[in-house]
C-alpha cells in the first residue's frame, strides 16, 4: 500500500471512471540481471460501485 488514499496497485493503467482521485506512478526496472526490463506500478483508490435493482 502506497498510502491510505492509494491502496490498490496494478501494472495496468486504471480507467479514469473506475478510480477516485489521482494515480501515483512508480517506475521500476526488473531486478533480474537477465531481464532488466522497465515497468510501471500504478497506485490508486478504487471507486466502489453499489448495484441497485
């Protein structure tokens, strides 16, 4: 958990209509010496939906 307001993480950028607030972007590089590929972790707050019937 990045902080209390950004408690969900994903390697895919979240859709704007599925989140509340902003997104924190963390850039990383794979630690595996044979890989070394860059990747991004997106931290966000997931919007809660209540289905009404």
